[in-house]
C-alpha cells in the first residue's frame, strides 16, 4: 500500500523492551529513491537525542494506532553511532551504522535492499551477502570510503525536500509537497506536486524515474515533461486510496512503464539459492 510520508511523522517507535521515540523525518536515497532511515526523536530517557532507525529493523506495523515496532533494544539505540541532524548522512556513517547493528550493506546489488526487494530480505540468504560478487563489491565500496574520508553524500531529508520547485521542460509548474511510499519495500513511488500557484487546486504525481535531475543547491527538481502534459494528467486526490488502476491510467497518460514492471525485472535478476 502507498502511504504519504507526512502521515508517518510522529509515529511511535517501540523497541523490544520499551519506547524509543517518535518519527520526525525520513532520509531517502537519491539514487534508488528508497527510504533508508527514519529519524526518531527520543524522549526524556535519552535527553531528546535524535537517532536513526533502518526499515530493516521494522516489524509488523500497527497503522491504525500509528506504531512501528523495531527489533532493537533501547540499550542498542542508546549506544548507536552518533547522528548530527543538521548534517547530511554520509556513506561512511552508514557503514558504521550497519556494522554496529550487524546489517549487511544495502548497496552493491540489484534489489532495493542488497539482493532483495524488501528490507528484511537483506538479512536472509536472498539478500545482503547472498553472492560473492555482492560481497566483493561492498568490500570495494568500503575501501573507497577510507580513501575519500567518507564524503559521499547521497541521503536527503524528506522534510528538507518539501518546497523544492518542479521544473518542466517549458517552465516551472509547482513545488514538492510530499511523497508516497510503498509500505513494504519503502520505495518512494511518487513525489506529490502542488501546482496551486500555476493551476489552482490541483496536486499531481511525479514518479522518481521520470526525474531528469535534482539540484540540491537551488532546491529544484527537473522532469522531462511539458507543463501541458502534466496539466492533462489525472490529478491526485489527497486522502483517497490510490489504486493500481489509478496508477495505470497515470502511467499510460505519460506513455511510461509502471514501476511494478521494473520491480518484476529486478526480481528476475536477483540471485537464487
């Protein structure tokens, strides 16, 4: 199911032995467009410190009560690698974080999460170090980090991206006001674009694979679509369930393949035991 990321704000995160805190932000991978971490603000038990929680740790969500259980202890969270909220998370920090929790690195393979499509598959024989090639690639990545002192910035705050301007091929069209994420893979399926300054009262959806570039310096997203094409596309109705039929009509309008077709291809390329 697709969920608006802003709905996840203030969700309660519960460890195996107690309360951790509440979600305040999410970090998305600007290469594969997958949510890699939830930024959780701890309560008084940890002096309000913000910590990162990976979807790898998330168990069966209680969407009705806005709760996400995670398979870590409060002691693990307390001693986890430091996180400075005013800075972008680096690949080196991720490597330290994964090593601390004993997670395989998610990059270096064909799936969203290592050799798998779902976060928990990273810890199974189908993900993580399922192939020698994946392990060797991750070792090369780690070695490269040591040479560059970990300055590879590739995670972006979803909160910070809110308000980014959307550039069509023939001019501005609106600004990013949210995202829709798959609650199983944690892949970002759409940016929600508010076009009220150009076309009153409408919100539109833009799939990440339609994005031509993201300029982090001037806070903008460029797409290879015309303003007229976007105007004539099916509008997004916040609060209403987005069905696969709705998504199919949207993709057919732009003449683009659905992400579900790409996911099928990704799954077919994954290593088997």
